[in-house]
């Protein structure tokens, strides 16, 4: 395939370094197959980003690549377009699974990222006969098994579920020619290194391996030395750097005031949508419920939710049906949410590299964005770690909160399944907050009253002394000791007649 790469290599070699660095080169200069050029045009792409302009010709030339670029710069197209171009020689219309073995394997750390990468690659391969499939955990294996046994050329997977399919002999990877490790640092952070080593042991030794990530740690470089052959390092920005088009603000806020601060910033800046990151699954669910009570349409995304719930929550947020999505770091890597105006770090991340990925959800594809971090006194060390990583002095600003209690947002309230029926309209739709408050007041003021209980307390008119003050003694039967309790007549359960039992 070297001859197919020559036009692209020549185009980049003769292009001005400034054009490559700024991403001003057109996709037409790469000499891609017409089917791929048509797909690129359908997506509205005209000019390449810097990572695409540098990486695509190298991948076409057959070299292994270590790609370091800020998140949101188009890494998916940087590795998928050249691989699809090289695999077009294998496309065929045969129905035989043997004619469609797995040629390219893309590994991602999270299910949401796997689903997103698969959607992008399907869009790029829509005019070809190449088959694309994605497998990840949290859902039934049977549909995935049927798709794998029918044959696919491009397989996107999370490591755990792919190993399940390998052990079940649902897929064979002995003809894989191209391997992509996307967001490799995250896979190492969550303990996927043993799984990666097992998967790579099933692959042929002669293959092209691509590694892409926004941050490069020493572990990532060690992994590259083990599994990449003489890789070409592609960097379009300083490693571990944040995007320059994202405004980063740090506010000093007490832990108990963080929710009030979040609502105040949303109200002051007139923000219509926000992604809020927290460090724990329990904190994620609690904050989502609290913001829901504040009148915001809120959803939660964390690892304890089923995969179907996670996909539905993410889809609703992307469509704008939800104002705020509270999420753990499962949403911090690679997710592409168009025109997201702001990202909140409600909790400062424990790992400084996660900060780079979190704020990378905004300001994507050259757009501007805002990243707000709410830091308490206990977060001083974590903020210092972020400073060391991004090599930038962070100014933590004080934030004054005027209201004693956060004001409710005047927006329609969305109820989840299981909400109260009287909080919905006649058609079952959501009821606005003023209307719901009026209904609650009507229910409380319109209740029936009992005149006896409404009367004020009146003391008794009796003048006699209370029994405990009268000094009266209990009469004792003659002939019995005062220490012996008298017998009392009670009804026996086993007979209709009255018998005498001693009450003890």
C-alpha cells in the first residue's frame, strides 16, 4: 500500500509547515479514495486539523504512531480515515463470514467512547462495503455475537467485553493488520493493562499499531516501547496541555456552598446547558437530585447505571432535553458533545490528568468554552498538582454568594418514572413550578376542618384536687398483706365463663 500513500506524503512534504501546524490543508490534498472523500464531504469537513494533517500521511505510509493531541482535535478521523483507505482493497459483497475477517481493531476505555467512535467510523465507511461493529459491556452479548459471526472488518471494543467474546470463540483476531489504542492512558488508569496484554497476545506479530492520547505519562511511554515498532511521535501541542480556547476559572468555595455557587454561576452567565463532574457515584446521584429540586432538568451518568440508562441519559443531554448532566469520570474521555458551553468541576479530580480530559468536553472543534472548578480548602494539594501538570499558575478567586438559599429556576420540571401523578398535567406532561406550587397550596388550604380540634385549649372547671394530690389510699382487702396484689376477674380465652387469674 505504499503507492497509495505517496500522494499524501508528497502533499505534506511540499506543504508549508505553517499550513500543517495550523490545520489549513484540505482533505483533498491527501489523495484519499473517492468513497472516503465523499464521506468526508458529507460530514462537512473541509480543512484538516493539525493532528490529522500530521498523522494521516504517516499512517498511510505504514509507520507506527504515538499521537499526542488535545482532546477535541479530531483524533478519531486521524486514525480511522487512513486505515479505511488501506482496507478498501478488502471490501467485497460476499455473504460469507470468511470473506469478512477482522482487519482493524480499535480499543477504547469506556463504553460511551466506543459507541461514539463506532458512529464516526460508520459515517466514514458509509459509501464502502466495509463492515463496522462495536462490542462493549453492560448489554446482552447475543446481538453482538450474531454480528461478529456474520463477519466485520473494523471492530471497536472495550477490553473486558472483547475478552469475553474471545473466550467464547465468537471472534478470531489472527488476521488483524491494524490496532488502535485510543485514550490509552485511561485504560492504564482503570487497570486494563493485563487485559491489553492478553488481547495483544492474540494478534499477529506483523501489524501496524497506533496509540493516541491527550496525555502522555511514563506508563504510556513504557507501553509504547513494548508494543510499537519504531513509532513516529506526533505532537501538535505540548503534552498534557489544555486547549487555549477554553476559559479556565477557579473559585474558592466552601464544601456546603458548592451547589449554591453552581446555580449562581449558571444564572449570572445565562448558561443553558452544563456538564458537572464529581468524584463519586453516590455524590453524582445526590447532586442530580438536589439540582432537580432546584428546578433544573437534570440527569446523572455514572457506573452504577445500566448501559441502556447511560446511553439514554447521554443522548437526551446531546439533544438538549436536559439542562445539566452530573457525571463521574466515565464521561471525561473522548465524548463529543456539540456546542457544550461550560464544564463544572464540582469536585476537583484526584488525578490531575483527569482535569485535562474533563475540560476538554467544552471548546471542541475550535469553539470557545468555559471550565469552572469549585475548590475548597481541602483541595489545595489537588489544585497544586494541576498547576504542575499544565505548567500554569492558577489563580483561585473568591466567590461571593448573596442569597441565603439558592433560588429555584423558573423552568419546566421534568419528572422521572415513578413521580407523583398529581404533579403532572392532565395529559401526563410536566407541570411548571408556579402551577405545581399553586396545586400544593390548594390541597393544603382546602382540607376539611374539625371544629373540636380547632377550639383553643380551655382548662377544666372542676375545683377538686387531682387524685395524686388528694392523699387517698387504695383500699386493701381485709386479711391480705399490702404487699400481695389482689386478684382481678378477667375473661379466659379458652372458656366462655369468667375465671379468676392472678395479674402479675
